[in-house]
C-alpha cells in the first residue's frame, strides 16, 4: 500500500497549483482533454476549468451549511457506479470534521454505497450524518428540492457525478443512452440553488453531462453523436478526469488551507473505502465489474492505481505546507460557551435517547458545543399507568428541575410525558421541544402514505399521535402498542447473553412486528427505549416481509430541531468540529444507590449520575394549568 513518504522538496504555491491542474487533467484511458468528438479532432482547449478546485476549497473554508449530491446509475448493469459516492464520502467527512453542517442527498441505489464508504472512515459519521434519499422526478423533485434547501438554510450545494438534463430536458450518459427513467432528478437541487442569491453552487464532473457543467464550451457529443452536454450550471464548475478525484482534491485542498491535512484518510483507509463501496454493490462504470481482484476500480482504472494517485496528492500537499504553513489554525475561536440542553424521561429510555442525540448532533452540527443534562423520573416510573393529572404534575416537576439547572432548552425524551405536554410547561420559561410534534413532522415528511408507529400501550391508546399527524396534513397513522418492550430494555434483555432471555425478547418483538401492515411504507419507533432494540426489530421486519421498509428513530429529528433551534443558533460556535462531547449530567429521582450505580455503569466515562434534589408534586401542580383532561392516558 503506498505510504505518504515526503516528496523530498518543498512546494511553492505556484508549483502546487500547477501540480493540481496536471493531476486533474492527466489522461488515463479517458479524460477531459483526451475525450474526443466523434469523428473530430481533440477539442481545444477542452472544457477543463483551471483553478476551479482551488476556488471551491477557498469557498468551503468559509461556508457553514452544505448539501452534497451524487447518484450515477449504470443503465447497462443496473447498478450504481463507484464514481461519485467515494469522492463525496471523503469530502463530506472532511467538511464534517471542520465543523460544517453537511447533508447528503442521493438516490436509493447509492445511499447504502455512500454509507458503507463513509463507515470505512468513521462508523459514527455513517450512523449520524444526515442522508436524504430522493427518488423523485418532475414536479415532485422540485417540491422536494425546495424543502431541502429551505429546511436547513443552506449556503452551498455541491453536485459530484450527478446526471443532469441537457437543453432539451433529456439526460444522456456518455454513450448517448437516455437515462431519464433510471436516475432521479437530483440536478433539480442545483437548478434551484442557482436561483437563490445566498447559495453558492459547485459542480464536479468528468464528461460534461453532469450537474454543474452547464454552459461550458468544448463539451463533446456523446459517443453516438447525440447531445449530452449538461444545461445545469454551477457558480464553480470543477472538472477532473474522474469525479471522485475532483471531489477528493477539493477535500484535500480544504484540509490543507484549514491547517488540518491530518483529517484526510491515509492511503490504506482510502483503499479500504473503495473496497467497501464495491462490497456494497458499486461497479466500475467502464468495465461494469464490481470485482477489485479482476482489476475493477473507478472509470476503468484499478483501485491500486487510484490509491497511488491519492498518496501522491497527499505528498504534494505535505510538501506545500513546508513552504507556507497555513494560518487557519490561529484563526480558530477559543472554546465557545456550551449550549446546555436538558432532556426528560421517566426512566432509562432517556439514556438511550441522549446517546443517539449526541451521535446525530456530532455529525450534523459538529461545530456546536452541547452539554446534555438529564432528569429521569425513576421514582414515579412507569408513566403509562398514570392519570392525565398525575402525568402533568410529574412532567412539570421534572421540567422545573431542569429549569433550575440553568439549561437553554429542553428536548423531551418521553412520548408518554408529551401526551399532555401543553398543560405541563407552566412556569418552565425555557423552550421545550415536544417529541410528539417533532416525530409527527418526520412522519409527514418521511413516512410515506402508510406509516406505522411502534409505541407503549399508553401512547398507542391515546389519539395524540394520529391526531397530530392528521392536523399537519399527513396520512392515517397505524399504531401498534407494545406493552412489555420498554420493560425488557430496562431489564437489560437486549444486552443479555442468556439464550433464553434472547429468545424471549425476539419472540416479544416478532409478535408486535407481525401486527405491522404488510403494505406499510415506514415504521417509526415511538418510544425512546426502542432504538436499543433496533437490531431485533429489523430482524423481525425482515422475517415478516418488511425488509424494504425503513425503520426510523425520531431522535434523529429531535437532534435536527436542537441544532436548528433559536437558542442553539444564538450560541457561540467553534470554527472547527468539537472533538470531544461534553460529559452528560444525569439526575435521577430514585434514591436507590443500586439504581445510581447501574446508571453510572450504563453511561460509563461519558458522564456523571446524581440523585436529584427533592421537589414536591404539589409545587408542580401549582405551576400547571388546571384545564387538562381527566381521562387516563
């Protein structure tokens, strides 16, 4: 495996620029300069854009919220190609570790390939980074693109190896084959971004038929003589002899300019990343092979050759740092003030919820320094047997305790406590993120026409979830009550090595999954305990013929709300990613030392568990409005 041995000489800025242009235009069986018009001579000067990769890196050094697009479908083989997801994975990883909010938009075929490639660099990033699957075309694609761009107040859109329509609205591959019916309209996001003054668009392409290549002169005809040239422009069009290399070069230049070249994968990691993409089903777009041992790689060039090129790029950037060490590191802000987020649950589900919240936030809002402070009402658990009046009083008591700890906002981590939340916030005076409202928004946006929710019996018997989804314009929500799953998690059944316990757990999970309609389009885990059972639920779904149905944790969307909330946006932010999350502080209303000890073992070195100071239920009742329903939840 190539190592990044020193180049042996220092490299000036001018030498680096010259090297980058030679790297991106070097002809290896195909290339921008070497791609000929059918029956004509070589185009002069071709459509390569000198300096564009450097300009893209300069822009990304100062941006904050980015959407990245990729998704090439090989029509002949019926599979996704290696060119695209690999480069996007590297660039997304570097952006994320530099503290940029990064969202990936791709199609269903490329989504697992991107995640598998990213997991080779960081399993945590693969778990938590926001990845949106978009298999839309026409008006539906336009509607989806509008939502994506406005939802996160995006300032940059990057398209790499993303098929684009020509002037006639037709997408063609380099052979001239019409691919409209195979590839989704991901280029719609770049079209809309170009209409927004505050958004900068970057396109990465190698043939001229990709999103971002619109308006460039010298793009050849397709091999059958038809017009394939993209009509979708970009503010910064980056051209390379393969798109992966273009995106990776931007990533490397960005890391170099930020003084963090250490963020780039090693050559060994890069080689493994490419292998993982092929193991996930990606193929070489030229040879149409997915076997590295047979010489398959990216665009007809083997993985070993790509790794050698990548190692050479790193060597040149290291040599450039010897001449002009970046000053970017000196420009970083001092430690920013932490944003304090409280979370509330009746029992151990809150611990599961906060662990997932941290993972999602670390990947999606890496610049925010957030500390979680939890209040777990073990003394009064379970909440499912309480009356509405009791729930309101106990929930208000927990929220007031969190308020007294000077937190900035509260993220609810208990669905049952949210059933009458509007009556439980009296006197709290800090923003409270209602988990049912957040989950309902996710069900409407991502659940499809026939969503289903797994929940506790109290939540299932209540009409709060179906009513809220309906009020937001969503479809009918089917609820499946699971009486004992939360208890099994509290007992640690999901971590047990006892075959009898595992069998009991699998049997219980399967009995509830069997109640999910066969035509369900999504399954939401509407209890914060259930993500701990995600492997068991997923296995039962596979056994019940639901393998293609997404299993969704609403904490992903609660994390989105935290990161996008006004208190979080107003908090000072680090200029680079926060490397180590702040320790979680957990208060429990239980006075049992054994419970405190078990919670501390659960949280490990990531936080501290304490007994909450007492408050009287009567105090909470005094704070809560008296207009609540008296029915049992």
